[in-house]
C-alpha cells in the first residue's frame, strides 16, 4: 500500500521521491468547477505530444514545494501552480477555454483557477463563500474542505 504522502514523480513515472506533506491553512477549502462536458484524456495527451517539447523544470517544482513547506500553515500559493496539460485540453475541447475564462473572470485575480489533469474539471483554493461568484457560469460547484 502506498503511503498517504505527496511525491515528486519524474522520468516516465518510474522515479518517485516521497515528500513531507504541506499543511493547508486552517479553513482552507478547494472549490471544484465541473462543466457538463469532459475532455478525452488520450486526445489531450496527443495534443500535448504534438506541441513543442517543454521540459519540466524539476528544480522549479522543488522550489515550489520548499516554498509551500516553509510557509507552514499558509500552504501552497495558488498562483504558483501550473499544469502543462491545460492548454492542450483547451485545444481539444475549445469550450473548456471559454468556461475557464468565465470562471477566472468571476473569481478575480486573487483566486487563480486551474485545470485539473487533462480536464475538464477546474479548481481554486478558495472558501465555499466564493462559490456564488460563478453562479452565472455553466458549471457545477463543489466545495471540499481540506484536513
């Protein structure tokens, strides 16, 4: 059984480096924005492979993790997160870009919104009180409390 700890995974998934968990700030929640469409994972990865190669800067990821760990209870700075599959997902499912733009505009610049994995769900580190901001956007909003 895998230990319930985060890991930095590199290579083709064969290099696994266990990390210490990053404690979220008390009361931190994650808002999930779920549109009524999906993104076909295979097509998103093919679109990713067709783009010019952007190597993962492992040292930047290590700095992101170290920064989050050093902040202690304030945890991860959402504006520093990234997903190299977001743009290919928007290429494959253009409606995702429109919805993502609408959610980002509704949430405002202080609450960055990110695409999860190969899409189409999006997330923001925000309290459930922020959910009404997106009531005009065609997404289902799910609030998840971190522990």
